[in-house]
């Protein structure tokens, strides 16, 4: 029984190992397939770009040949120059990717300065045929002839679809940002409207359209695309920086310059700025004795404590006002004498205190109802007597 169990466990372990190996092999095959698919996609993309360049250059050459068909010696002279230079002559039935032949024809057209009715390339793109087909980041204008070529390249028959394809290619060529799409579409909408009218006036015939609109096609239109400007980071003033930024900015200065030089520079800078008090304080704290700074700090901290305003809750504030009112109700301390056996107060001080308290409450009445003479001759009438609880009559003073 023990032997059978061991065999069973070994068999299960082997089966598990086989499954793990199979999973690893499957993952490796899947990763290799993904890499192959990426390579195939890149190769296909390069092939399509090459075909587009070839078609564009062939259409340029065919356009030039159509415009110069009245003078066959032009193309013959170009062919002779190509034969002398070792390049094969161009044939309209060329098959395959013959980029060298097409580029050679374009370069010979530029060198020979053939007088064609319409430009072979745009002004800037004529320098290099490859640059004409590659998108440029700084394209700001294009000739109407270039837009017409985009329309002609579209295989669809509907004029609306051709114009939409032209607009799409212009946006791809110029790498127009999203914020400029509205501008470029507005400019192209004007071109599309004019093109429809002129194309209808030419009865949808290419030869007649090219002949009648030779000047119109040669004019460039501004697309309004602007190269994005680099954002310049604003430099903050040192006083506007936080404490951490100030420490980072002055780190090299603190490491390279000795402490004595920094201290001397600080108090001399304050003197040059006209801050004499700051200059004297820094000088006293640094040059006289090292302990002078601690004394300055103690004096400043004690002054802050003396001027510290304590906050009270509403009940505490009310109690302070009540105590103040009680103090104002009493006579001056100098007029009172209290001992263990008796308490005395000067009669004149008591009368003066009574008059001053009456004036506090009757000031407005006296100011309004009394003249200056009456104010100078006011008379106080009072009564005095014993304790009220004994029912004694008051006697006038």
C-alpha cells in the first residue's frame, strides 16, 4: 500500500511539472508572436509610406509632362541628361519601388530649370523631394496647387469625399494641434468653396481647369498654424520664496563661503542700503562678544511678554468691567483711614466724590440747560443722618 501511494504521488508530481513546462513554452511562443506582429506592422507602415512617396513624385512628373506636351524636346533633353548621368529613362509603366529614378528626375528638373506652367514643388519643398512628403512642424502656408494634388490623389469620385480627404491630409502633413483645427478648417473651407465654383466652370475637365486657373493655383494660402512657443518659467524673487526654496538656493553659497565673510557681507550690505540701526545691531552681536546675541534675545523676549495682551472669555471680561465700576464708586484712598477700631473718611473728599459722580450722569443735562454763569455758581444741597433702620430723621448740613 505504501509503494502504491508513493507511485501515485510521483505520477502527480510529474504531471504538474509537465503542465508548468507547457505553460512556459506557450508564454515564450506568445511573446515571440507579438514581436513578429510588431515587426510586420512596422514593415507594412514603411512600405506604405514608400508607395505614397512614389505616387506623389510620379504625379508631379506626369503633371509636368502634361504641361509641356506642346514642346516634346523638353522631356527628350531631360532623358538625354539622365542617360548621360547613368540613370535609366523614365517610363510611365514602371513597376516596383523605383525611388532612385523618381528622385533623379526631380533633381534634374530642378537643375535644368525647365520653364513649366505650374511649379513642380512648393517653394520650400522643392529643395528636397523627401521633405515635401514628410510632415513638417512649422508649415504655415501651402500653394493651392499642392491642395489640388491632394484632391487628385483621392480615388473616390464624389467631390465632397475628395475635399474631405484633402483636408485630412493637410492636417496630417502640418501636424496641426487641436487648438488650431478651427483656424485651418476655416481657411480650407474658403478654398473648397472657390474650388467647387472653378471646377464647375471648367465642366469638370482637368486640362481646362488647369489652363484657366494657372495663376490662382500658383498662389500660396496661409494656414494660420503657429509653432507652439516654449513656456518660460517665471523666476520668483528671493523674498517670495518659501523657507525650503531659500535654503536650496543658498546651499552652495553657505558651503563655499566661510562664516566670517558671510557675516561681514551681511552687515556691510545693510550699511550700504541705509539701514544704520540694523548695521549696528548686527555688528554688536557678532564683533563685541559671542554672548551679546543671547542678551539681545532675552531683552526682546521679555519685552514681548510685557506687551502680551491676554484674551478673556465673556464672563471674565464682564467681571473686569464690574470691578472697575466698583472702584470708580469709591472715594480716593488718600481720604480714607481704616484701623482695627474705626474707619474714617474726610467729609470734603466725600462731597467732592459725590459731585464728580453726579456730573458724570448729568453732564448732558447741565450742558444743554445751564448757562456759563449758572455753571460757575452751582450749589449742592445734601442731607445727612443716622442709620435708616432706626427711623432717625435726617438733618440738613
